[in-house]
């Protein structure tokens, strides 16, 4: 049920509405609109005031009680509707009035709740605005605090320009400076005053030095004028001397005395560094005295060499100075980085710039280390008795050896080139490759070792591996630092690289094992020419084999020709990796007889369905070491020296020939032996297979002998003919 106070309130509201309506009729239309708006605003203000005063919990309880009352009213009305009496209809009307009042109360409670919600939202929004404003103020304060900290730190890190001035020590300042400048009674107690006094004394000294410099410059100009006058006088003598030389040229030609040419050469020779000077002087003397096929010449920039000669030892000490300046610059860069760690924005740019400077400095030091002397010496060694056969119009093919001196490393390198010779053929051209033609001229000297022990420390300082030295020199077209090159130029080092070199064979004399690679320049020249002539002979053999210009149908080893039934299908050059992957030369590889610096070829011999693959290793020290043959026979399976004793005997028979005895035709003889061995193998083994593919056309006593069933691979003379017998 609705409480009486509530009903009283509602009745009072009705009275107010009636009075307001009566007043509205009396007033004009404009006054009615204004009054209605005031009533609405007053009502809203009243409800807001009432919502703030009333308890939300009590209103909630009143809401639930009103809802229960409505449920009971609805139930009573439903029961009364079942009774159709007049009394029931009167009660239903009363119940309807009570329900309407309850609905009015619910609407009022709903409006009060909406007002509370709106006020709560407004209060929450105001609180959020206040929090955001406080947070923004806090962030502004923090930013200002960080900015002030950075400014303070920048002030602490500020360096005045006077700190970069190197002042005299304090004791010397008080001893030399006058008391009017030093003011000891003030400066000894005040550090700032002492600093200002020292700067004043420094300024006074510099003014005095500047005045002295001007006096010296005046004196220098006077001396320069005197020098210019004397130079002009000497230059005036030049044309007269040239006219005198031109007038005496007929006399020089008549007496065969090229004085001018000798003067020019001697003038250039004086600019050579000491190692190249010794090389040029000794080799030129030997060529003029004993070897007319040996010529020497000097190439390079003479003007740059004159500047280096004028500077004295400055050029040779450039690397040492560069290394010290590089370390000092590194220290300065590191100290600057430590001091500027707090300045983030500027620090990123400075570190990037300094990293670029470090890279440029390392590159400059590397270029200085590998920079050669501007002058180089070229020696041309020509082969003997080859002009008619290979190059009729030239003195003969030769080698051009260009020697470079690297002052910062104190080492001599040599670059090789061919003279008056053009190689043809893929396989034959590898024989005269400038990268390998003089490899192991002396045993163990491949031009890859570091001749000077200090070089490895120089490379280590530049973060370069010592094994990359040969590659870096070849990239700059400087050649290789052979050990015998250092000896021929008069350079000797205390290095372990010489002790690993075994006994050297120079010509026909065996030198002692130890530090010395050669005894005299003639022995070196003889070794180079012998190697070059041997390579030319080898080139001719391989070129003929590759072009199939050699008759391989007949083997006349003992003067009695024997027909060969096999044919050569191919002769080609292969790499060291192909030689290793063939799997037939394991014995030579395990014993290090075959190395990567040797030459490798493959010959394919066929007869019918049989195929013999020959893998040939020609040592770089040929003809001191003979070519090595390894076979892989493909007939009724694959047969190698490991699995077949007959193939092993074939390899032994082909490798038994000596290159020193047959230097002109060692490879053709070995190839013919291999082809004859293949014929013998097929003719002795063929009858045991059906159908018979190969017929016997060779003469031999027994096809097999002994437990090993040895086959007759060896050719033996038999009166006016030859036959095959066991080895």
C-alpha cells in the first residue's frame, strides 16, 4: 500500500498544477512560455536536490516494496474480475487508482535514479579531467627536469679552447716569466689567476716567435733569390752542353762508345733501392760477360723515385710512423668516445664518423704496406736452340721476370710473363702458365712462404692472415716472394722458412741442406733457363698429343716397330680435384708425391669395348721428377691397381721411364707403353671370354707366368725384331 505522506504529496502537487493552470490562462502567451520554462527548470532543480538528499538504498527498498504492492494489486484485480457483482466492480476501480499511484511512484524513483547516474557520470568526468591535468603537469615537470640535467651535464663536459694549448710547465713559467706577468703572490694561491697568467705568457712568447719567423722568412727569400740566379746560370749552360754532345755523336758512333745511353742508365740505376740495385748490377755484368741471351732493363716512374731518393729514409720508415700514428689516433678516438657517452644524440653521429675514420685508416695502412718502389727491374731469359722451331723471326721464346721491392715489408717479389710466345691448346697452355712455371725451382720453394719474419707481425697488426699474403700480392699484380728471389737480391733473414727447404739441386751439383738456396747468380740463371727449356719441351709434347700429331699406331721402342691396335680417344687437362676424385692415385696422394702445384692430364685409350683411362701427374719439378701414370681399366668391370695386379704392373712399366733420359718424348713413350700394355692385356685375357672379341697380333712367349699370372708387358729385342715378355 502507498503511505499517506506520499498521497498527501501527490494531492499537493495536483493543487499546484491547478493554480498554475489558472494563472496561465490569466497571463499573456509570452508570460505563459516563460513561466512554463521556469517551472520545468524548477522541477529539474527540485528533483536534483531531492535526489541528493534522499538515500539511494531507501529508494531501492521503496522500489521493491512498490513492485510487490503492484503484484498484489494485480492479483486482487484478477480475483475480483471473476466475481461480476457491483461491489467487485467498485473495488476494482479503487484498486486501479492505487495501481496508478504506485506507477507514478515508480516513475518518480526512476527519474531520481537517472539524476543520480547523470550526476555520477559528471563527477567521474570532472575527476578524469583533473587527473589528466595533473598527469600532464607532472610530465611537463619531468621533461623540464631532464632538460635541466642535460644542460648541467653539457656544462660539466664543456671544453674551452684554451685547454688544447700546450703551455709550458708551471715551474718553468715562474722561472722564465717576469713578475709583472707571473704575479706569484696572486697566482700561486688562485688557480684561475695562474691559468690566465700562463696564457698571457704564452701569447707574449708566440708574438716574439712570430717576429723571429718574419726575420727568417726575409732571410729565406734573399737566399732563394741567390739560388734562382745561380740556377739560371747553370741552366744557360745546358743548351751549350747538349750542342757539344750532338757534335760528338759521330765520334761516339765511330768509337762504339754510347756515352749518352750509359749516362742515362747510370742515372736511373742510382735511383734503385739497394736489393734491386744489387740484382741489376750483378745480372747485367753476368749477361754482358757470359750470356748474350740475358737482358736487363729498368721500368717505372723516375720522377717519383727521385722524390723518394731525395727524402732519404723517410719512405722506408713510413710504415712504422703510420703504425704509431694509427695507434695514437685509436687512443684519441677511444678517449673521445669515453668522454662523450652521455651525449646520446651527438654521440651516435660521432661514433659513426669515427668508425668510418677507423676503416679509412686501416685501408691506408694496408695500401702503404703493400706499396712497391716505383722502379722495378725486368730480366728476360731466353731459351737456347728454340728460335728456329718455335719462333723463327725472334731470338727465341723467353721468360720476363719483373722484380718489385716492397720497402715497408723489406721483401722482393717477382712477376712472370712470357716473351715472344703464344700458347695454343687448352691442355698445353697449362704447362706454360705463369702461375706455376717456376714453382719449386728449388725444392720446397713455392712462393707462398713468408720470407721476412717481421711480415707476419705487420699483417697481424692489420688483422690479415699470413696465409693470405700470396693472394694479396697476386691481386696487386706483384707476383710471388720466392726464397731464391730474396737471395739473388742480396736479402737474408733469420727465418724458419729456410730451414724447411731440403737439399737443392742446382744444375748437376747438390747443395747442402740448410739456409742457403743457391751459391751464385749463374746457378740461378741456369736453373731458370733449364726449367723454361724443359717446360717448352713438355709443351710441345702435350700440344702434339692434344692435336694427335704423334703417330701412336706404332711402338718402335727398340728400333723394331710393333703395331699398336689401341687408339687414343682423348687427351685433356684436368684439375687437382678431378685427379683426387678419380680414386686411382691414392698411393701418390698419401705419400704427398702428387700435390696441388703439379700439372694433371687425362688420356683415354680404347680398343673395341675396352676403355683405359690414364690419369697423369706431371710434377712441377719436371724433368727432375718423371710423370706418374695411374690407370682405370673398364672391361668386364672396373679394374685399378688396388684390385688388379695386371693393372699394377702396367703402371709400374709406364712409370719406369726416366724423364732425364727422355726429356723430349717422355709422354709419347709412356702413352705408347700404356697402349701396348692394353693390347697385351686384352689379347691374353680375351680368349677366356666368349665370344672372343680380340685376336692376338702381338708376339710373346707365354701369356702368363708364375703364381701371379704375370703378363708379358715388357718389350724385349729379339734379333731383328721385338717381342713381349714378362717384366
